[in-house]
């Protein structure tokens, strides 16, 4: 199957299975803070954009640590994401019924046309097939009472070492979804994560939660450049296992790009909502709402003040130990 056919098939399947979505979140969207300037995206909105997360939207624009971007290339029309609830801070647009085949590497191919021969955007795998499963992983591997802890937006020199220390105390493993420039800025932390036996995950270059509105070229840059930056920071021979789109902003063709570069799209099933800083008790209540064997728990080690996260994690690990949980990684 060609890469374009793969993506078209994925898009058609999602549209058939999911249909149009509307927001189910009742919480107010968080306003961008001075620490999180919005990206200046001027490309046309992709009709039918919807996020793919099973939990409410987060509304966190790109951090000052991840430089803002100005993208003016045409957006792939017909994008449809695969989460049942809306992306964090990304307004929904009317649904679009046309399946998507991505434009080629110069972002000018007409919607629905096949990628041009030799396109470097999609088609890294021999024969055009994906190297990784393009479906979204939302479960922990290992069976039994296993959970997968995941931490986004780092590494951070203040919070990441504290989280690593807590994990070590409890003999717990985790997956760290890193921002490419952050990994380059603090390579010793990325190396420490690898040395601890934890897994690394690509979390983009700019943490732009409106990636589905951008061109294929833009998305390829966000995924592939971050993958390279994180792997280089961690050292030779490092494998990145997953790609987690900022805000869960997945579309079939974004997932296809990740899979073509051997990255399993990574979602979650249990959102701590610690980025909102609801207090330590609030974070624990959020986790407990969806805590069950096989849960993939979303928390953060970067992107802001994570003191509440660290305190909540200490209590959560005690609780999980007492309840007989073990710690694994998301399904690949």
C-alpha cells in the first residue's frame, strides 16, 4: 500500500467510525499567560478539525521555552482528528466529509491527490508502509494491574530530577514526552532519563496545539526534527518509541507521518490535569477518576511550575504501591 493510500484509508476509517464531534468540555478555556505566547499561525483552518483526546481540552499555547512559529503554508483541507473530545484550546470547525490524502512535500498538491514520487514527507518505510502502528496507543503493556506513567513538556532542570528521584524510590518506570529544543538545552537530563531505563517520546519542536491546521511540511518538521533533537541529546543508539501530539492534536495524516518515522502515536486514558495547578488533592482526584489497570496517566515535568505535580506524584506512587499496581510502558 502506498503512503498516500495508507493515509487516505486512515482518514476514511476515522470519518466513518467517529463522525463529526462537538465539544463536551464544560470547563472554561485557559487564557494564554505571558509564559505561553501564542503561535502566530496564519494558514487557513482545516475544515473538520477536532482533537483526539478522551479527556477535556487543555488550552495551553506554546511556551516561551518553545519559540513561536509563523506558518503561512496551506493547511491540508479535510483534516479530521481522532479524539472524542476537543483539543486543548483549539476551536472546532464544521465537519468535513471528504477523506484526506496529504499534499506532497511542497504543500501545493490538490486535496485528495497522491503524494508525488520521491516525496520525503511520507514514505520512509520500504514500500510506503508504516514502520510503526499508526493507531493511537492509550493502554499500558504488560497486563495485570499495570499503569503507564507519562510526563510531558520537559525536560526541566528543576522538576525532572525530582520526578526521576521519586520514580527511582518506587522502582517505577515512566515515559517522558520531550520538547526537542528542551532536550537540546538540557541533554544531561535526557541522558539521565535514558540511563534510568525510562522511555523517551517525541512531543514536537514548538508545542503548537494547532498542528492540524498546518501544512504537511510543517508537521513533518515538528515531528522529525524533534525526534532527531531528542535522540541526539540522549546519545548514540537512542530509540524514541512514541509521538505525542501537543494537546492530542492528532489527525490521520499526522499519525501517518509519525508512523512512517517509527513513532507510535501516544494518547492517554487518565489525565491528571496538573497543568491547571488545581492543588495536590485536586490532581489526585483527577487521576483517581480514571485510574484502572492498563491506564496511561498524563502528567507534566515541564512547561511551568510543577511543584504540585511533584507533591502529588509522591502520594500517588505510595497509593499505587499500596494498591498493588506495577509500572510499565504504553503499548507500542
